[in-house]
C-alpha cells in the first residue's frame, strides 16, 4: 500500500474542506433516506410469534407487557462460553434502563 502524497498545510486544508462537503452531502442523503424509511406505512401482523427464554414461552404481545415499544438487543458470547452479561448490562444502563 502506498502512502498519500505529502502536501502543504494549505493544500491539505483545501482537500479536507472539499472532502468535508462531500461527507456532509452523504450525511444529508442518509438522513433523508432514514426519514423516508420512518414514513413507510406499517403492516399489521397476524402471525402468533412465540419466543422461549428463561421464563418459558412468551408471545410477542407478552413481551411488550402493555408498553408501546419493545426494544430487542441481540448479543453473542464467545464459543468458550464467556458471558456477554457485563456488556449487555452496560448497554442497558447507558440507555437508562435498569437491567434485571
């Protein structure tokens, strides 16, 4: 791999300013795409999904427990069996949710 060209500070600033404009355009386009996705219509589901966990089987409706939103966080542990519990606990604490 070859290294980038070495230029003066002024040339670097000009190149960086140009790249920053392109980065901002990409960010605006991504923001617009995300807003478009959020405006997609919703579809009602009639499938009875059943999940199994530490407390046994539960339907999707059971998981909501009367709430309007359900947050699902998937984490994996290492094949050696190392627990991901501490990372999950830190994630939920940062979200302002007390992990149980």
